[in-house]
C-alpha cells in the first residue's frame, strides 16, 4: 500500500537534517580551531632553550593565574561549545526517523531510475511487456512436443503493472531469475543463467513496484485508510481523508471497468457464463494483456490466441493444463480434490457471507455447529445434538436409523448379515446371506438415502438445499499459493507460482470463477 503515497517532501526534509548535522560539525571544528589559534599563534615565541630566562624575556603567567583565570576561561569556552552541541543534538536525534525515511525514499527513487533504464534499455523488457508494463504482443516460435517448427506466432505477454498485486516481491524475483518454462519469458538473473546480477534484478523489481495500479484487496485498502487517520494534525487528517477517498474511488473505478469487460464478453457470445469470462479474461479483447486470466496458465496454447490455437475453449483442453506452450499449471478438469465442498450457496445462487447460515430451498435456516456441521436442532436420548447427514448432491438427511452394513454390489455373499431394518434388500438365500445389489439414489423411495461411505439411512427426512461450493477454494484463489506451504486438503506448492487474485479481481468475480471451475468435467 506504500504506492498510494508519494513522499515528495522526503528528500527536502532529509537535506535539512543533513544541514543540521553539518552545522554541528562545522561549529565544533571552528571552536577547536579558535582554541588552537589562541594557544599557538597568539602565544609568544620561545627565544631559547635555556633553563633560566634571558634578560630580555618577560615571565609567563604564574601558576596562580594559569590555574585560575586562564583555566576558567578555557573551561568556560569548552562548556559553551559543549552546551551548544548538547542543545542541537536532541533536535537532530528527534528528526532522525524523518532523515531515515528521506534516505529510504532516495534509495527507492535511485533504484526505480536504474530499473527503468534496464526495463527500457539494458534488458529491453519493454519489447514484450510494453511501456509502463501494460503488456503486449511478443514474437514466438511455435513448436511441437519434439521441438519441431510449427509456425511463427504472437505471444500475449502479460501486463506487469499489477504483477506485485498478484505475486510477492520474492516470487517476482524468482520469475526474473529463472524465467517461465513454456513461454518466451527467459531466465534473466544469474542464478538461472541469465545476464543480470542480483542487484540489477532488484532494480527491476523496484521499478515494477512504481508501476502498480490500485489494489482491489479490501483488507489492504482498509489497513491503508486506517493508517492515514493516525496523525494528530488536523490539516494532515483532512488531507488523509481526501487521499483515502481517492483510493476508494480508484478501486471502484477499476472494479467497474473489469465488470464491464466481463459483461461485454458474455453479451458478445464469447463465453457462456461470467465465471468462464473471468477465467479467460482478455482472450479475445486483450484486456489487461491477459494478466487477470486463470486460463493463461491452466490452458495449453491460451497465450497464443484463438487464431493459432482455435480449440482452446473445447472440453478436454480448456482449463486442463497440458504443458507447453502456456499450460504450465495443473489440470482443473475432472474435479478439485484439494477443495471439496465445504459450504452452500444461497437459494438465489449468490455466496454466503462469513458467519451466515445456509438457507434451504424451502426458506428454512440451517444452524451450524462450531465446526460447520449442519444441525437439526434436536437432541438424542443422551441429550447430544443431532446433526444432519450431507448427501452427495448437497441435500440434508435426518434419518431415524442408519445401516453400517450395506455397500454397493461386489461383496461376498457370506460377508455379513443384513440389517433387518432394510426390508427392501432381498434375503432369499437359505443361510440368510446374500450379496447386496447395486442401488442408485433414484431407486430409493423418499424415506431412504445413501449416506457417506455407502451407508444407507432409513425413515429419512430430506431437506433440499442449494448447490454446494467451496469457501476454501475461494480463499486459495484470493490469496494464492506460498512456496513450500500446504493448501486445501493435501495440496502442496513447491514453487509458489499460483498468484493471488484478491488484489486484481472483485470478490464476486472470484466467486464466479470458483463456480465455473467446480463445474468443469
């Protein structure tokens, strides 16, 4: 959030602090010079080395005068100089934090200037990512899996004026050092075999930081606004309130711009749903050079565009990863095992807010315990709360009894006796054992339900619920992955290259993306 405030006064204040320090030093030196001149140059020359004074020499000061008036004058002079220094140093000390801020601003400005020179000249990043980091076309040689030439193509190089809203500085440094496999982005840092030193990479990161657009992360915006109101000066508070309002307006404007592009692409028939449009944001229009798109990494050939890769939206390709080119992220097709369903949508299809209880299709509110498990509101004979069973389709079942014996077909005939409560399971064998048939939910009557683990429930009350979704999946898209840290259930990110979109996409559109990818086959 430091990009919101331009410290224009920092170098000037720092220069004043430097002048104070120089003034103290000059005064101290002049004082010693004055004392030196007085004691040396104004003293009488020694006429000889004889022990006894010559007749023409006047006696020097007596011991009484040296240890009295002379000593008092010297000590008074030293005390005055010390007093001046003691008075000035506290003011210098109080101003030290501002001086350090000024030095930091000066360093940042220096790094940005050097980084811009590298971006536009030395490393020529501008050739692919355009001036100001807005992204643009880059030449690309399209090859098959064996490295054979297929065609000369154009690659959509993403915008970099939002890269630090999606990645941390460490992650951007890693990409600069080692490049992006399967794309024209080569390794530029010496750790990856590139030509730039670690210091030069740091210059580039500092320059990219100066280009970043307004963040949409509500948490970051609120923290920044809160920090603005800490000043005790009325004028500064008024200026801070105006700056805070500018931040909110800028965020709203950028959000509206993104929503308008999503609505346009759906109305134009480019995509069927808002979620698919956000997932592929910029495929046809080049919006933000594809930097807000998930498909840029999760769909093979996406960055080459629909002309070079006309089938990128076809089932089996869209969002299915697939390696070079561009499909450097894992497949999202066929289910998301790391993010199982953990919440319901509202009956109107919108997402539950934090702390809200799910609402059944009949309008009843479902209470949750502290672990998020739905509760019937009834107690068993031991006084313990009775929870609902969550069925595969997201509906809730409150069953009078459950069978721990039934499983789909394929079980040995003598594996176990049947539960006597379930008369719909045939029991025609002579010894009372029989392999249970394979039953589908559609085969069961309204008072029977297939519960988790293949169990059956009898005498059940079924509560119809809206579709389920995953809040954990949303949080992952919002925050991204951290190298070496786990996510979801059993997920592990080795490189941390999954960006967080909380700073670049409105929350409701991130929800639309979750709805879309969870519906992929």
